[in-house]
């Protein structure tokens, strides 16, 4: 009896002992019991075979899902690397733009300074021109007076 129990351990719920079988007492009992046990095992084996096929299908689907997930993860990782590269390039470009902006601001300050110098020079020149006009007018007046006295 222990042999049949140890044989049935690997099949899950298939624990069938000779004590569990209720067979009618007759001369055909041994042959009928064997056929009944054989049919029972065949039914259980067929059910387990179907279940095994279903599980194999689920496993294959799981592998396909895993491959798809790995592919998606790989694609996401590639996209992330590309985005990080673009981010590094953008940061580098921003640094260059900051440097250019600093140069433009410095040039603007220099241009403003030169503009102030030119404005100051223009004011001084306008003052000098006004002074020279006044000197010219005075010189012309003196010349007119000298010429009038010389003619008289």
C-alpha cells in the first residue's frame, strides 16, 4: 500500500488507496477494479495534461510579455539617454549664450561710455564754436570800427 501512496505523491490530489475503493465482492472484482483505477488515472492524467498545456501557454505568454517589457524598458532607457544628451547639449548652449550675453552687455557698456564721451566732446565743441563765433563777431565789430575810423 505504501508503494501506491508514494507513486501518487507527485500527482497532487490523486491519492487513491486500496482502502478508499469500494468494490463489490465478486470474482470480477479484481479486473473491474483495475479497469476503474485505470480509467480514473487516465482521466486525471488527461486533466493534468490539459492543465499543463494551459500552463505552458501562460508561460509562453508571460515570456512574450517579459520580452515586450524588456524591449520597452530598453527603448525607454535609450530615450532617456537621448534626452540626457539633449539636456547636456542645452545646458552647454545656455552657458555659451550666457557668455555671449555677458560680452554683449560689456559691449553695450563700452558703447554707452563712448556715446557719453562723444556727447561730452560735442558739448565742448559746441561751446568752443560759440566762443569762436563770439570772438569773430567782436573781431568783425572792431574791424568795422577801425575801418570806419580809417575812412573818415
